[in-house]
């Protein structure tokens, strides 16, 4: 179903694609499927690059909020770094950053 959902959207609907990926990632996060949630969030962030849309930023931040209960996961820590690099989240001072673990 997931593949069909994204394949059926034609080019030019990137914001809608980011919304759908974020929505799916949020549901996966709520189900505790951290690896899948993070993977879809990474895709949404990559797709939103250069968009500068408050709406897409909100979607992605919402997913990250849902993943906060898994903050000790290296995947979530690495996602945070990507979100900071993409300027979706503010960069934390280096003293509060834990090392990214694999």
C-alpha cells in the first residue's frame, strides 16, 4: 500500500508527498516502529529540501515530536542532526549533543 500511495502521485506534488510521508511516519512512530518512521522522515526531509514551506516544516517537526520518546535511539539522534542541518530544528549547543551511535 505504501509504495502504491507514493507511486500514484505525479510529479509536481512534492508538498503533498512530504505530507503523506510525514503522516505515515507519524503513524509508524505512534506504533513504535522507529526504524520505518525515521526512514520515511529522512525521505520527507530530503524531498522538502529547498521548499521553505512552513507547512512541510510543521509536518516534519510533528513526526519528530512523536519520536521524542525514542530519543535514546541512535536513529532518532541521527534524524535530529539531519533536521538541525536542514534548519528544521534549531541547532543545540554541542555540550547537549550526545554522540550519534549506530
